[in-house]
C-alpha cells in the first residue's frame, strides 16, 4: 500500500521526521460498537431512531498515544450496520493500518479508498481516529491539521419537530431560542403538509426574522407534494428545504427546485464530490448537507465542502446520533472549511449518555472549537463499554 515519502509534511505545515514516524507507528486498532441512548427519539419521514448505533474506533501508536474516531450506523442513510462496520475495520482496515505511520494518514486514506468500495462509516471512524492521534502526538488541535482555523466557533443548526403537533414543536423551538439557539431545522414529511406549513409559519412568527429556519423532509415526498409545500411556505423566509424527494433522482430534485420553492439542499443523495457536481450542474440544489460517514472521513468531507463552496453552494455539516467524539471532529471541520452558511448539526446534543469526560456544549447557539490536542475530547472507556450492544 502506498504510504507516501519517508519525510512527508503533515497537513497544516507540520514537518514530520524519522523520530515522529517511529512514535506514530500504528500498533493496534480496536472497535467499540455502542448504542447511544437519546434524549428523545428522532422521527424522520422514512424511519425513527430510538437509539444511536455508533462505532467507536481506537488507534494506538508505538508512543502509547491513542486516537479515537466514531461513525454512526444507519442502513437507510448509508446501507451500513454496526456488525458490518466492525467487520470492515477488523478484517480489512486494521491489517492495512498495522505498522504504518499515522503521519502518512492522507496516503493511507487514499489507498483505502482505492481498495475498499463504499463502507463510508468504517472509513470515517478510522480517518477520524488517525486525525485525533496525529494531533495528540504533535500537540496541536485537529483544526490545524485540516489547514488551520477560518473561524473559532460555528453556529449550531438545532433539529426540532417530529411530534406531529404544531403547538409542541413551536414550544420546543421557543425553549431552545431562550437558551440562545438561533438556527433551526424542522423535521417535516411526517403528517399533513398543511399542518407542517402552519408550523413553519408559526415558527417564523414566534422566532422572528433573524433566526435561520430550514425544513428537512428526508425523502418523504413526491414532486407534487414537495411543490405544494413550497407554495404553502412561500414568504416564510425558509433558508432551505432539505432532500424533499428520493435520493438518486436528480430530475425530481430539479423539478422541485423551480420557483416558488425555497433553496433546496441535498443530503441522502450525496456520497461523493461527483454527486455534488451532478446536482449542481442540473440546477437541482443551492446547498449541501455533508456527513463524514457518507463521504468516508473528515479529510474527504473537507474536500467536498471546499468544492461546494467553489460552486457557490451553501454548506451544512450534519451528523447522525453520535457522541462528542464525532461532534468534536465536526466542530474542527466546521471551523476549517471555507464557509458554513447553513450551520452545523451537532449529534452529541441528541445523546442522553455521552461517553466522554467533558461533552461538547453550546453557548448562545455557538459551539467553540476544542483547543486541546487532537479532537480535544477524552473518551471514558468504562462508560463506552457500558453502552455496548447486549
């Protein structure tokens, strides 16, 4: 497998010599599947998530340092299960990592992508662990290895809705607004569109014009229904409508995108830069929601966000129900990419039990980039083991 030259320059301009390569030699890769309890079930048009199945990966180096990564499992989103993700890491990825230097992580990732099709979740968890490990050995935050910070915090796009009751969804948003949140994404495609459109109108009225308000149908509609909804919410200042129709049919997305539709964003349909280009070229979207477990890692998602920005598309970084490990990685990424106009959806805010020493938190609707080395969070391995599937 290609691992680059013997004296590569790690991202962020940190030159790596022979001694650091020795310290960064990978000696073990371990999997920790977990079911993360949620604060409340996450209801989407296609399915409901009652707990967050997530794979944690620990990579240890010869120095004794270790890095952690994480990726959620969602068969509807990526076609992956926890068992399959564990098998991909243990049977394919771990043997290719053994003995390699963490400071060759970019070349390692390129080699893995050439030799293993799909499996974005396992790739993402390993890529995240390598990023964390490299940062810890070098003593620098992960954002510095992603090219440096363009900003020091990101606006949180808070998920709301799912109750099918306008009053309850509006009350939830008002409570969160009182806590300082200023960007919201309403889950729609769950009930009558007239009721959901009324929820959008009430939210705009109660939250004011300065709040970013979006809606996510999770592929729940056909073209006609999506266009009816667009007409009903015209004038409500909806920042974007995410994935209103089934993934993979760009013509349907383009049909929905015609006026009076708000800006459309793609999520489930995007698994590569090629998918972004195809949607953009068809005039089907004006923004993207990017997940590391679909693009196969933090590193590749950074590239996708850069391409999207170059195309004039707005960017949202999104997550499944994942802990503060993946959440921290996404904050570092959010602070490194050119722009994040549609905010950062933080999966750790949905988790009731977070297996880290200090969970990621928000202040006034913003989440600050961790300042410690690597991802800047410490895994509580005992807590993680308690969350193992029974």
